[in-house]
C-alpha cells in the first residue's frame, strides 16, 4: 500500500463532496466545464484522474473556498508527478482529515495535550488553544471550520464509530474557562460518550504516547479510502499508510485504550 491510493481516494471524495455541497448535478457541472457528464462520473468514481487544470476549473465553477481548492490542486499535482504526498503546515492537510471524517467508518483521535477537536466547545477553542500568529480573526475562522466538521461528523446517517481519547491533563487544566464554560465542556464530553457508536475515555499520566495521532479505518464504508494514520507535529505533517507502521499505531492505541477510563466514571471520581 502506497500513498497513491490515499491520494486517489482523497481526490475522488473531494470532487464529489464539493459538487454535492454546491447542490449541482453531474450534468450541470459537465455543461459548466464543457465535459460530458460521464466524464464527471468517471472522476468522482475514481475511474479516471482529472488534470490540475480541470480540478481548478471545477473548484471555480462550484465556488470552492480558495484554500480548499489550492490544496486539492496540490494533491492532484502530487498524484500526477510523484509517488508520495509532500506537505507541510502551509498545505492544509485538514482537508484530508475532513474527508476522512465524512466517509470513514472508525475514527480514533488522540492528543496528549488537548481535548480532541470534535469534542471541543467554542469557549474551549477560543480560550484554551494558543493564539495564532495571525491574530484572533484567524482563530474565529478556524472555529467556524471546526464547527462545520463537528456538525458533519455527528450528523452522518451511517453512524461512524468515534473513539476519542482525552488526556487527564486537558480536563484538569481548564483554568482559562469560567465555571459555566468548564461545566459545558465536560457536559459535551459526556454527551458524545452517550451517542451511538461513540466512546470517550480519559488517559491518565503516566503514558508513553507523547505525539498526537488520528487513525482512520474504512470499516467497509462506501466512499472511504485505505486505512491511514495522520500525524502532525510543529514543523510537518504526514500520512502513514504502510501496514507495518499502521500495526505499530494499533499497538499504541490498544495500550492506551485498555488503560483509559470512561469519561463518566472518571468525572465521578
């Protein structure tokens, strides 16, 4: 298994998602970019690969946001030119994460310092997270994107399984929140834990999982790609697809999960 399968899945899934979000048919899009609707269908099913020019044209006609369009074009270019996806924090891999959250069947989230993004309240995002260098306006923009991700993930009709690991440190260190905001964040964790197919567990110190990672497993879901792990550090981000490396993350997850405490029991003391 190489990176190309993951990239091919992303291009296919993103082209379909952008069109559906715009509320347009394959025929409408074909007419708009002067292609037969069958060609659009081939692209969206992964039977053919559009070139970068066609991807840019599609994004423009469907009104895709600038950063999203640029990243899709970047990924398409990588697929045409090389065997791997090379990206950094300037190439917003968040779009691949969003694609996985829309389509994969089992999704595991772990961060040794923070409550997972899909479980955060607005107050947590705005007060507990570090201020971006670009200022508060960008932080608000990031929350709006996160809010959409939350709505999409928990609004799916096929009920993905969410496995959320929360470090005890993040729960105990809510000092920037008011009493009501802290209560709302803890309530949010409990609410997610009671949703179908979702589990929230707390990882106490000490633990050996010092780096954040997210595991995406297709679980036989239509539209999902190959299993992968997404890892993001300060200076780079990467996608892991090699079976032997995926197995290592599965082992780390197994240790964390078995030693973790369900959120309700943890809060009850």
